[in-house]
C-alpha cells in the first residue's frame, strides 16, 4: 500500500506554511513539523504542491504561479491572510512568489531555486542536471521500490539530497522513491524552467527574509546559485550558512532545521515587519 500524502497540519500559535522541494512531497517535513508543533507556539501546515506525489492534478504547462495559486487557496481555506512561509528549493521559489503577493509575514528560503534571469548560465546548468538524471529516474520509475535492493541506491539518492550517504536515513528511502517516481511535474517544471525567467522583484522583498545556504548542496551550490539573491535582496535580509548540509537538510537534521526556522520566526513575530495586517 502506498503512503498517504495528506497535508501535515498540527499545533497552534503562529501560522507557518512549509513548502517542499521539486519531486518531493510534504513528507520532507514529517520530522520538522512535530518538533515545531510540540512547542505550543506554532500552527504548522505542510501541503503537497500540484503535480507532485499526492498533490492536486495540474494543467500541462505547470509554472510557479500555479503552485503559488494553490498555496494561496489553501491559506484562504485556513483563514490565513498571511503566514510565516518556509520553502526549500522549488518551495523557496514559490515562497518568494507568495511574499511578492503579500502573503508572507516572514520568509525562510532554504536553498531556494529561481535565482536566475532568463539567459543566466545557472538556469541551463540546473536544467542540465535534471536532464542528466533522467536515466536514473527512469530506472526508479520502472523498478519502483525494488531499487532499494541495490546497494548503490542510497548513494544515488544522497547526491541531490544530503551531504553524505550516511546522513540520509535509510528509513526515508521508501518514501523518497515513492515521491520521485510519482511526480508528473518532472517534465512540466523542466520545460517551465527552460522557457521562463526565474525570480523577479527580489529588491522589493518586504518581509523579513532568511536566505539559508547549505554548504554541501550539489543541486544549487553556493555561490553560483545564490549570487542573484545576495545581490538583489534588500540589505537587511539575513544569510544563514548550514554546515554539513545537503540540498534537503530536513532529512539530515530535522531538529537543527526546526530550530533554525523557529528562531527566525520568533525574532520577527509581532514586529511591524513580521506581522502584516490582515
């Protein structure tokens, strides 16, 4: 039986939306969300975005705007005019779009995607990386959970996720394989990334922003993929470096990730800039 991918929703207090990376699901937050909710200070909501495993069906030409539309709809259903938005990779790109729309009280962008212009070399680099990974994806797609029988599966999975194979828990591999092999947005978002520019209006970011750089990130490595953020975000944005962290640090160290998120939110919650009026 395949795992359920219902949104994670628990806790009470400051509203927090957690957005997952490309090809993943809300499952990446399964250990972070309970840590935050257990404090009694945060109401945490982690949905799966359209086109991903367990998310709503998307139109063929899926783009970041449609992903943000879906999150806005979900926030409206919860009665959240604004929330603290946390996003990793593709989720970070969507988080910046939500901030541009006035929905973010604070923004924590963990290894965010979208830090390029239309003809930036790094845009073609990231598209090339996912195209190069197509044979591995196809093997996983055909074999499904049977790929877990191979001794090198953990190593392959760790390359885009963790700093080392040892820091990627084996218990997470079945859910990771399930997410990756059931992501209809794989081709859609690659086409979108190739044809469209990345993030715009970063200089107008008007919510407290924490740009989190993972030092062992092989997908969007610093400084090439963070240069636009560092150059265009307002001077008061915060930069946090996570040592010994790959592209998706929630798998490697959920407690450290949760503390990083909570610390930044609590620093700004209730302030003029961290609490937008409804």
